[in-house]
């Protein structure tokens, strides 16, 4: 039978302790959520600023739905474009301090469509080994020659550029700015130097940095003082911005080109009015309430300072804190014990990552008692 292999494959996944299943949350997201019928402190969310449940985003989404309906009804080049979409693009460009921006229906689609549009079979892509799946899959779909460089290793990357760059028409370097399963940052200034030296484009995925890093929350590019440098910034509206969708920010020339060549924008229904309006509201809050970021970083510092040194905490310059563990089973046991003690923190295991870990996502809306509860349990491990 054509589908018999599925059962055997699932059995293998179970034996390796790699099996995954969804957990349904009830009600709005936040620092405390209802999971499987009980309240737990939420350290599993990418809602770093606590905006996904903010009444202002909810009301913006409701108002947009009343005005425009529930869906955009078509691709943006046909019937799917609304003034709201353009308002969001202008808000993103202002936040990122770029000439223009383009909104996609998800961050994953933004990466796939941009990479496929920029490079092809005559070109070269060099990507960080720990890049997000969307960057890796976009590279494969492009048909370009793909080489992975060792994680954040400038010397390794330059060696590959020296060896291969001259053999290809165009070259694209791709990297996460904040690596989502570790919490560390890419060496952006060094990558920009290499891009300039070897006549390469540089694409930076700001998914976990937008709204969080930088003096105004513009992201890792702002944090490293690389604003206005020649690069391609991609991100998502679904994490610190509390909505859904993705974006590309850069020069007017780049954005105009993508409107005409990015297949995941051209052939996809435009972002819903509700999601679009919620993202606009979130950007306004980020610009008007810097104290949210200040509270977030205060919470991160509190955990780092008081977490026992017996635990292996990965190096991190973001609100993502990971505790290394020896095996998938150990990670599963700890996350289950955490949940039984009222703490929701996921076990991250291979093949998603090379080694097992507990991944903590810190939020601006975590209160001191939430952090103390987490620390009291973790410091007993």
C-alpha cells in the first residue's frame, strides 16, 4: 500500500522521543494562559511585548473587520489591496528607517518569495547553519547553489566566499538576526563588511528582533547601528507585533522589484484587514511606549542574574533563554514537571535543534511573582 510507510515513520519518531502534538490554549494569550483546563505562567510565547491580547489591537482589528470585511478577497495585484495595507507598509518603513516596505501574508512567505525572486540557478547563496526553515527552504526553491557556513563564523564564511564567489553571477548571504532556538545574535557588522567586499547581497531575518532590539525597537539592524546600510530586512508581524503576516523592508528599487517578481506575494491573497490593522496599532504602541521594552529587558536581566549556575544557559542577547539538556527525554520530563508546577515552557528537541533544551521566552508582561515562581523551580533542578 502506498501509505503504509507513514505508520512505521511515526513509530520511529516516537522511539526517538521526537513526537510532537499541539496543546490548545483557551482565551487570549498573555503572561498567564489557560492550558488544558488550568492556569499556567506562559514562558512559551513569542509575544515579547504582550501585545497580542492588548485591547487596542483587538479594537483595531474589530473596526477594520467592520469596515472592510473578514478577508482581502484576492491577491494584492487584483482585488486584495486596501489602503490599510499601504498604511502598514509605510509604518514599517518608518520604524525600520527604510525607503519602503512590502507586506506579505506571513514571514515564512516573505522569506520564500524574496529569495526566489532575487537569485536563481546561476547564483550562490551562503546561509548560516542555524537559519530558520523559511530561509533554508527559500534557498532550495531558488535553484541557486547553496552553501551553509558554520554558525556566526565570519572566517568560515569568508573562506567560502573566496572559494566560490567568482563562479556565480549574484551572491546572497542569509542570516537570522536573532536565532530563535538559541537566542544569540548574528555578527551583523562583520557580515555587512563581507557583503561589500565580495559584492554580495545581505538578507537579515528580523523576526525575533523587531519591536524588541534597538533604541526604538526597530530590530537588530538598529541595535548594531547599521540603519541605512545596503541590506534586505525581512520580519514577521506575529511575534512582538502581536498580529500575523510578514514584511520586507529596504530600498524603493528592491520593493518595486519584489512587487513584480516575488511569487508568494503575487499569487497569495492579501493580509486580512483585521491582521493589518492590529499590526499598525502595535507599531504605534511600540513607538509611543518604550517602557514596554524596558520592562522586557528588566525581566530578562532578573532571570539571568538569579538562575543557578548549575544549569547550562546558552549565550543570549535576546528575550530567548535556553537551558541545555543531555537528551530529548530529559527535556520532556522537565517540561512536564514545569507544567505540573504551573509553568508552561516547551521542550525543544532534535531534529528542530542539534541538542535538546528548555526554551524560555520572556515577556514584558511577566510580573515579578511569575519570574520568582520560575526561578524557584529551575534552581532546584
